[in-house]
C-alpha cells in the first residue's frame, strides 16, 4: 500500500513517464469556394420601349446589351404557360432591330416549343417587328424649314416616336430666297410604334398632344408644320436583328425561336458569324440566301443553319461570302 502511495505522490510531482503523449495529426482538405462566374442573363418580360438608350429592365433588348461572361441569354419559363399558347415580343418601331453591339459571342436560347397540351409543337415565343409610319403628306408646311431638317412625333413609353426628314421646301414662301421656307415633302427616317393609326390615320401638329404632337428637333429653326398620316401609310416598321459592329468577330447563335413579320433583311451580320438552329422564319421580306442561309450582308464570315423552317417568306438569291 505504501508502494502505491509513493507512486501516486511521484506521479503528481514529476508526472507519469509510463503514459505516452499523443499528438493530434492535422489533415489537408480541399474546401469548395464560392462560384464567382456570371450566370446566364434571364429575360423576365416581353416588352420593348421607345427608349433606345435605356432599355426596359428584364427585356431582351437590355439582355443583349449586357451580355454575361458565358454569352448566354435565356428566357424565364414562367412567361410561357402551356395554357396561354405562343407569346409575342414586338420590337418597338421607334427603336427598330435588336442591335448586337458586342464583339463577343452571344447565344440567345429561346424557350423552344410546347411539348404537350393544345399548343404542342408550336414555338413558345414569336419575335416580330412593330407597325410604323411609312409615309406622310404635308398639310401645312409651316415656315423657316431647311432641306434635311428633322421633325419628331410625340411618344410615350411604348408608342409613337416616328421621325421625319424634310425633302423639299418652298424657298419663296416667306418672300426671300434664303434656303428656308415651308415644307413641301418629307420622308420617314424612323417609323415609330404606330399600330394605333392603322385604322384611323392621324394628323401630327405642333398643337397635338401625345403621339399626335410634331416637334422640330436638332438644329431645325422651322415651326408650324402639319403632317397627315393615312391609315394606308402604316406598315411593318423594321427588320429583326443587326450585328452592327464592323470589327466584330464573335458568333451570334439563336435557337428555339419563331421569327415573325419583319421588313427587309431579317438578319444583318457584319464581320461576325451567325448560327441558327431549331427556328421558324415566317412573313419576312428577305431572309434566306440561295444556299438556305438567313440573308445577311455580304461581309458575314460564316453562316450555319440546321433544323429550321420557312413559310410565307421570299428567298433572296444571294450567297453570302465566307
């Protein structure tokens, strides 16, 4: 017993040499880091405004001006319930074509087709041009206008916004030959969003309100002009897509879409390449080359098309270079 007591005292004073000290061993491990990549841009509405410099938040026009790092633009599935059928995105006539300004790759992934229900087999999204003013006649020429002066139709968020250029004047209308006078003819340089005039036509004047107002813009010093827009002067405003950077070398890819009514060339592509897949073209003036490629300007680098259909559209007998 005294031996055990001595051992206990010894252990308290000097420690127990019989115990083996155990050291914890650290292990190397990989820790998952936060994903910092920019996700695809999601289109959340099918609206298009008259404001070219500030597209609506969540619109397709805004999406293609803020292309994400992966270049992918897609659509919120909630926009296309099976029970509602195909939805239409009308490109505002005051702004015109979808302008692709990025030199990088852009991949617009449409929602594709309905797979079940009463609309099975139809494309969920139709992209088409607006209706705008094609011509206007002068009912009162005003005074002080010069050739090439411009006038603008009044506009709100979604309608109006047409622009006109003075083609000719009566230089003697004010009794002095000075290069200024009453307007005798104008040409339309921007058709605006004017489907509302399709049945009634309109008079545009300085005293009009809203989309019936007519205002000289830029350096014009004229005043008092009235223009008449007949109901028969309303037609398809613009084409659909334009890649306008002459130095761009990226690729525009589009799929799962129905491109509807458009004026002139459906697509204009400068130095970039265009890939179209799983797409319907319908009611466009010109959009397909002799080799069944979407019609583009002749400077396009390359064209690739697969699984697409054409109806009610004229074939353009032009083979793009490249």
